[in-house]
C-alpha cells in the first residue's frame, strides 16, 4: 500500500523558497550537512556521533544533575564514560583525545 500524500506538503508560505521533492534529489550528491557546512561548524573527523537510548527517568535525572552542577548532560555522560574506561584499565577520555590544532 502506498503512502498517502501529505495535505500540507503542497502548501507554500509567502516568501518561502520552494523545496525540491525528495525523489528529485540525487543519491550521490553530498549534502551540506554531511560536509559540516549547514550549521557553520567545521567537520571533525576525530569525533564519532552516536546515539544513546535512555529510559525517561534516567534522562530526567541526568538533566537534574547537569542543571544542579551548571553543566550540560553531555558532560555528565562523558564523566560516566571516563569512569567506565578507567575501571576497565583504559586511559581517561582526556588522554585518548587527539591534540587539537588551533
């Protein structure tokens, strides 16, 4: 069964630039996001993006910890990763980071 067309997909707002349909995009063309240019950020080949699925209550408590300490949830998660690495006999996160060129 094919997917029904979206009712709002054909609407346009005044002043909006019309976007090309998904079928018109070529698969081999690199996206701006893949190049790191859509947000103005530089590509970071030494960093891997990954996702973590957390129970809602765990996420809520991580946010609470981060808020209390005035840091980001990412910082709290990285502390846990650092503790796990060291517990298993590996160097710390800071020791494993490549030196950044400035």
